[in-house]
C-alpha cells in the first residue's frame, strides 16, 4: 500500500501517502488500518474513513470536550460515548472539577490498539482513577443506565456501521434521560458542506427533545469539506450564552493549557455560516 484513499462522498476523495503500514486488521466490528504519513504522523482509519491523526487531533478533541465543559459552571460527572482513541477522555480529565468520567466504547479492540499505537492521544487517561471504561453499546447504555451526567459527549464515527444508531432519535432521547438538571449533550455531526444529510435529522431530533438545539463548528484539516459541526442540545438556555468574561475566568481557574480552544473562539464557534443555517432549517 503506497497510498490511502478516502472517499467520504461519491465524486470526491482525498489521499494520503503511506510511508509505512503499521497495522491492517479486522476487529470484531470494524476494519482498522494504521499507517504513517510524513505530514500527519500516524493515521487511523476505520472501514476506510480517516478517524484521527497525530498532527491535528488536538483540534477535534479540544473542541468536543472544552466547549460543553467550559459552558457548565461545575461539571462533576461526564459520559463519553465512543472516543476509543482516548483523546476526548484526556481533555475532559484536564478539568479539575470533573470527579468521574464514564466512557462507553463498543469496540475494545480500538482502545487496545490506540493505547499501543497512539499513546499521546490518551496520555494515560484510560488509567486515571477518575475514569471508568465500559465496553458496551452506547445506545443500550443511555437507554438503561440509572446514572446522571452534567455533560454527555458523543465522540462517534459517522452515521454508518456501528455508529449509525448514535444519530437516532431514540439515542438522543436516551441521552436526555441521562442528563442531570442543567446538563448538556454534545455530538460529532460531520462536515457540514458534504454531510448536511447527517446534520438535518439531528437538528430535528434535538429540537423535538430539548429546549435549546444548535451546532458549533471547528476547522479540522483532516476532515475535508469545510468546518466540522458539533451538535449542541440542552434544556438550560443560558449555557450557550455564557459571557466571555466568565469563560476567561473559568479557563484561568481551571488552569487549562490548550493549543486550539480559547474562550474567544468558544463564543465565535456558535456563529454558523448561512448555508449551514439554511440547511438545518430545510
């Protein structure tokens, strides 16, 4: 293999030079490939779709974690569904107020592989005493758990294969029942320019289930096609409009060190391009 080609949508593809194949195997649920590229470092793909790279993972993981956690005044309990590479768990655990994180990952093979080949993603997070790792289907977990969380983060693959059910109304309803009062749900919702079909149903379900339904964006180089969207759903209308002064104070108090996220960027991330606004409405 001298080149890895990803075709996210018919008629458009991107390619990466493969300097060295590190792993190419089938887990119990997915086809997993890890290879090295001179620009992006190690890259992981699941079922032919790029999931993460060493070079730019910090953008995605900081934005999916810090936006909801910084919006909440005192996030004590957090649920992560998916996120087997450990990057989101790493960022969540940077918040000293967080007392307990439950991570539910359907594929144990992804965690084992990433602990070995992407150790900088998790940086020991899987062994942190505040983290509880559960190998299970996230859909089933939110439907049956009696635990409540201040923040729920869905760090999933796209809406195909094992990740498809995590974009359903029933899944979002399960997340709602697992949220504590004043809690917020954030989800990975794809690249808006190419995957509006993935965004629209989530927007509709969020609006049906929550008082405040919106999206925010970040530019992640690996995920081609414009900004990546993160879903935002909560019954606390104040969380999305936390003042910049409050965010700056929390950032300082929690002693966060970030490479992409800033309080100013946090506020601006909720300002969406018109084509996204139009797409969500239709």
